[in-house]
């Protein structure tokens, strides 16, 4: 079923007869193969792209951490233990992530200078552009 719903089958680089022969060579009955091909061509292929996107989302959310929430705060640092006159702006970013299928979340705190924040935002823009193309 996976091979039949694949882009190779839809584009015609592997034909229905080749696929049927391959499945029969694996030991499937000719009638079962014909029923599978008919089922996939009529019910699965029209929705193959949607199925593929849903599988991608499910894979990402179940195997990797993903961002579920964030918070930010702008701070002006006036002094430190080594300098009595320090004028530095930082953004504190709190990222809340979750492992797919698990209710437990994790928090990551980052303190970023304006240039660090600009670099992260530029990288996020690059990622978005790459995903859209």
C-alpha cells in the first residue's frame, strides 16, 4: 500500500502491472493483489498528499521535542558584580517544549543580546523560507 501511494507510482515510473507482478512475487494471491490495487487507486491515491503531510506531522511530533509556548521579557542591566555602570539590554526568552505523546513539558531560558536575537530571528526566517519552498 505504501509503494502504491508513493510518488513513484503516481508519476508512472512504476506501473500497475509491474507492481502487481512484484506483489505476486512476494507471495500474495492475484485476486488479493487486484483488490489492493483497486482499493489504493480509488481511495488512497486521491488523498496521498494529505496522508503524506499527516504522516510527516505525526512523525515530527512523536519523535522530537517541539515548541508549545514561549514568553519573553526585555531587561535593562544597569550594573553587575564587576561593573558599577553597565548599560546593556537583554531579552530573556523562555521556551516551553514538549516531547510528542508525553504530557511533561520542559522550559529553556535564554538571555540574548539584541544582536543574538536578530541572528536567531534571521535563522528562523531562513527555516520558514526553506520549508515553504
